[in-house]
């Protein structure tokens, strides 16, 4: 089998040397290059096409997360493991969104880095145990937000004034006429209409009228 070709991207030369020394003892892993910042990492990936990049999050010029997104755009088959001292959940979420296959903290034992490289090449995802709970919590929160959004479409939380505007829209009144009925400015009516469409996730006044009738918010005689 061909060895797994790895690029090490970290702005600390001492850490790069340490990783190279440790990983060079693994028969199935080959260090093919290194980078000291995000820009160099992207350039080296395009030049060397490694199987895996070990990428620090905090690097000068271009951050590791920005570089991750650029690498996935130019070399989608290259796997990226963020190897960092940052345990901030925002960095973890941003790294996952950027396309990282793994997120390890630098305090993990060296052998776990080698195992992680093999894991992501095999198609697995890899997250430090201390960070996994954060990601699971975020997924749960995303699911709750999606459920609330779906519920909001069925039963939108329109304000009393927005309901008044929607009922007048359903009678075929123009913005100026609605303004006169409610004794408000025409610009205020436009703002209410825009808010109604956004809350209902609709694209036109006509769709809003159809929705209002269907959901029995208004009744047409």
C-alpha cells in the first residue's frame, strides 16, 4: 500500500518539527511538506496534493479555517484535520462548516494523531472527546430551530398589527389604502408587508393572501 501523504500546517516551527519526528516513525505515513501560514498551506496543497493536512486554526495571513475552505474548494479529496489548542466551540463549528474531517486538540497523545490520520482517510470523522459534546449540542439546537421554524410556518407569530395588514391585503387594498384605514404611513405599511412575507416565508402579496385564506386567518366573502 502507498503511504498516506501528509502536509503539516502550523505557524510554530517547533510544533511542526515535533509532529514530523513523531509521524516519521509510522511506516504508513509520509510527511510530504509543511506550511507556516494559511496561504502557504493552500499553495502547498495545490502543489503536492496530499491525502491529509494537519492544520492549525490560528495562523497568520490566512487562518486555518479559511485555508480549510479554500483547500476543500481546490482539492476536495484532501482530508483536513484541525490540530489546535483552541477549545472554543465557535472554532469547532466553523471548522466543520469549512469542511474539516477532524478536530483534535494539541494535547492529545501523538499516537492518536496518527490514528486520526488513518481514520479520516478511511472516511471517518474525528473529534476530540472533550469537543464532541459541544458539536452534539449544536446539532440538537439546530434541530430545535428547524422544528420551531417549521412550526412558525404553520402558525406564524404575526403581531396584531401585521394581522390587520394581512386582512386588508386580503381585501385587495393597496398600501396607500391600508395606510388610510390604519392611520399609519405608507412606508410603515410596506415594512409590515415585508415582515409578513419574511415570517411566512412567502414571495409575494398574492401568496400571502392565499396563505391567509387557507389557514383561515381571514375569510373571503
